[in-house]
């Protein structure tokens, strides 16, 4: 049997909220990953300043460089985010805007999978399509399917522990991770 290449994935979280449901989804991923796939959290995007070309001209903020370095070192990125007003949260767009300006742009050619969780029934679908459009400009390789859109997420996270306990959702996430690992091994 041929050994499969081990993979390191990193999660980029689009919510800053302490009790974030999307954070609960992201926290569940390491245990759901198939053998040979490690999932680690990127630093919070909370510490990134608002994008400003004048700030960039004085030097990229250390938090941006750290984020870019960790993305560059990963085999793939999982973006886990809520939908805000039918689109991606401003804080996530801000992080992507910074990353897009870093020399040797870290997301170029990078395999990316998207997961959205929201309290609405559509599970963040409209955010996903805006986000996909943005990622075209960054030249990412985005996994098409399975699409992970977790609706009514408040009913799938345990109110006491704050952890994602819904078994069907956990299985679906595990399935996407398996597909994403196969996709990465195929395209990179
Ligand atoms: C500014 C704002 C805009 C929102 N817009 C949407 C939306 O367009 N679609 C949706 O399903 N939920 C929307 N919501 C509700 C979010 O799904 C909900 O707050 C969710 O818990 C946010 O994710 P988090 O728990 O990971 O922070 C919005 C929430 C906020 C604060």
C-alpha cells in the first residue's frame, strides 16, 4: 500500500464573538479529520488593523506577516465563518485584503475549503458565493463540493459546553475534510 502524504490544514475564523458558533465548528475539526490530516487554528484576526495602504507603506503589521507565514506553511486553509448581511463579515474581508497585498501572496494557489454556520435556515449560502468570488481574485483553489452550510446552528451546539454536538453535522464535516484532503493531494 502506498503511504499518503500527511497534510497540515489551518482554520481561519470569521467571527470575533466569544460564544461564536462558527468557533465551535472550527474547534470540532481536529477530531473529525481523517488519519494523516492535522487541523490547527490560525491566530485570531481580531488583532489585524483596518487595511490602510498608508500603514502598509510603513511596513506590514506583524500580525499580518504571522498570518501569512502560517498560511504559506499549510497545505490547505479552512475558512469557517458566519454570514453577515448576505456576505462575508467585514473582519474576514479585512484579513483577506491584508493577505492579498503581502508579497508572495500566501493564498495564491492555496487549496481552500469553506464552511459557514448561521442561525438562519440557509446556513450562510449567500456568504459562500461572495467569498468564492473574492477568492477567485486571490487565485485560490477552492473545493467545490461538498458545500458545508450549517443552518440553525444554535440547535446543533450544546448550550452548556458550547461544543458542536449534532452527530449529522459532525459526520458531514468529517466528509468534507476527507474530500478536501483528497482534493489537496490531487491539486498540489
Ligand atoms: C451584522 C450581522 C449580520 C447578520 N447577517 C446574517 C445573514 O445575512 N444571514 C444569516 O443567516 N445570519 C445573519 N446574522 C446572524 C448570524 O448568523 C448569527 O449572529 C451567528 O451566530 C453569527 O455567527 P457566530 O456565532 O459564529 O458569531 C447576522 C448577524 C450579524 C451580527
